[in-house]
C-alpha cells in the first residue's frame, strides 16, 4: 500500500538524565537461480565475506577474503529473487548454526519487498525462500542486518523499510520449524515515512549484540542504540531500553538520513559505530568509539571520532556512502567497507590502518559491475 511521504525533523530528544549509561559492563533446499558460481564461502581463516551490490537486476556479488586480507574475484553471484528490476542489499551471519556465515538479502525499491537467505556452505542452497516481512507488498525497498540476540547460535534477521516506509523494525528467527517473528515495533519517530537503516554489534561489551537504528531519507541524522538484551521486548521508544540518549551524528539540519554499521575498529573490544552520509551528501564516513559513547556520552564521542573523512578524497561527490563492518584479514579487528557511486566501486579499509582521524590508506577497490555501469547506489554488507 502506498504511503504518503512526510519529511520531518527527527529531534534528538533528552530521554533521561543518565549519568551512567544503561547496561554498561566493563568486564530449506537448493533453488533454481539462487546463485551462480556455487562455491562455499571459503577463504582466509577467521575472515568474513563481503557482499557488493547495486545493479538493478537483483544481483549481489559475494567475495571471500584471501591471503593478505584481499577480496579477489567473486565466490558467487547471488540472485535469490530472480530477475527483478531492483537492486538488493545484504548482510552476512550464521543464520542456521552450522558455523558458516550465510547471506541475508532484501530487495530495493521498485519491486514488492522480499527477504531471502542463501547458505554460506555452497552459496546455492536456499535456507529461507523469499518472503514478505511486513505484508502488503510494500515496493519501497528495505534494509537488513543479522545478529544472534538470544545467543542460540542462530543469527536473527532484522528488517527495516526504505524510503516511503515507516520507522519500523521487524526481527525474525529462522528455526528448524520455519521463520518466526520475534519483534515488530516503531522507533525514532512513529510518524516518519523515510524508512530506517539498521546495524547490529556488541557495543557495550556484555556479549550480546546491540541494535543501532538510523533515520532514512528525509530525516535528520538521528541515531538510536537499543540494548541487545531488550530488542525482543522493547516498544522502540522506552529510554531504559537504550544504551544512550538518541543523538545526531552529522549536522542536525541535514535531511538525507545516515547509513550505519557496527564493528570493533580500534581493537578495544567495544563495538564502534560506523556512519556514512546519506544520498545527496558527500561520501563522509565517521567512526565513533563505542567505548567513548558509553563512558563520555554521545556529544563528546561524536565531537572526537576515531576517524572522519570523505571516502575517495572527494567532498564534491553527492551520492552519499554506504558502509559495512567486515573482518577482511582475520585479525578480529573490524575493517570498514564503503560503497561509492562515482565511479561505482566498493572500497575496503583495514582496521589497523585507522591511525588518525583522516582517511586511512585503502586496502583495495572492487568493481564487480563489469565497467562503468550506470549505478546510483553501491551497497556493501
């Protein structure tokens, strides 16, 4: 059902007077067309795969890291939705508890929203056939993340709508009996219709991934960090369910939203928050220390980020930048992948290269699109 778009100011409200942040702890079968190049997600031990997408034909390219923490040729080309006139977005995590990261994919705008999961064992077996997470065949696209909130070895799927959808978060578990909805709620602003972007990672060192939600297009760069132990029970707006008060990560006057990922970039054990400017803005990447966020508070952490730079050195590019946290070199430090549209490519920065606030040395650029394709957005996951 079409939803009237409403651009609103997503205000960073004072949610509570909190001197000590909450919860801070110091101490299926094979399916035709599912994939081409059906090799498993093998590569450098301890490293994580990277998915790059952006073509409006339902295609995603999956890379396995090799020696030196480099991604070479795609290990698989994934098409779980068949030939659709839309891009796809992806995340990787072990969804079925077999010890191998699987690929969770969602359709972008232009086709009825669907989510699917492809096994990382062979990049061909469909663990979860395409399904509609919200009902109603919403055609505005979505975003996905995956993380094991209940620590049963099976990562949950987190789905949010893209532009034109509400500020909605839906969480699912893929169990032997099938897909189960675990939570479904609104957050940030229930009246907002620009959709949400989402990521998950252990920000507060308690062993449970936390959920980070940001505004989509038309909203300010507002960020909510939900305690991972409460993601199944929260209503999305209760202050006690959040690790810190909501905050803006870029200029509060911007209205293009913000992309987000979570990973321990500096190796201190806390999940750091990786932000990318939304479409219409320059490709600014800002990495905020999770430890500083919890101890010093959001204003201080945002004012003194671990890194803040324009990816590719181009402040003139106005296509924004998509971000992902991966471990390309298997050193247990998060590496940062970004998706750039001018020219279309994915760029990888190793975590060990983040030594000051400027742009790190790039490990590599990847272009799986076969030349200078007309691509508006490059997604990484």
